[in-house]
């Protein structure tokens, strides 16, 4: 699940889905690195009107994982994420009519800093992250993304 918004705009949070895969290399008992590819439905809603800004990305997070307590399954995460825009639509509705169109001014690359925490129990992983947007979303604007993600995954050895 994603809960996303944009900074500096007259918007409120929008809920979306996230799905993908990550791979981890464990260097030591307390340090590992993950990289992945995640399809993420992001954007925002207008505070005053029934308008949704739908921004979907293929996100590539590269994270350092630190396990502060041995044998507990708790990991602290931080890193960098590259987001490649694959959908940029505005949808509006009023009564029984609705309209949708592409946003032409959206940048194709969105960089962010993900920070988070995860907990592993019997190969199931619950992960929560906050992605701090670094890049302007629009070519001529200053709004940045602000995304909170919650994922549930299953871990298996390759």
C-alpha cells in the first residue's frame, strides 16, 4: 500500500498499491544491501475538487540494511531510490460526468531517499518506508513527492 502526496500544493493524500521484488546480499550478521524493482501507484488528490493526480512509477530502491539486535529480525533501512514514471494522468469527476487526460509536464525521473524499518518473522517481512522526494515532479514546478509505503513480503533463498 502507498499513501502519497505532493509538497507545496493544495493537495491531500492518495492511497495506491505497490508490488515488486527485492534481492538482498547479507555482508555480515548486522549489515546487508537490498536492490529491487517496485511498481508504485502514487500521486495526490485535490483538496477542494474531485480531482486525482495519478503518477505511477517503476521504483528502483538501493538500501543499506542494519540489524541492530541479533536474532530479532528487525532491520533499519536507508538509501536512494530512482523512480521512472510510467503513467501520468489527471482524472476529474463532477456528478455523473468524468474526464481523464495526460499531464505533459511530468519529469520521467524522480529521485528520493527512502528510510524505513522492517520486521521478519518466519520468512515473512513487514516493511514500512517513507520516501523523501528530492526531484521536482514537474518540469516547471517545485512540488516533490512524499510517499509512505507498507509492504508484506516473503523471503526465500536463491
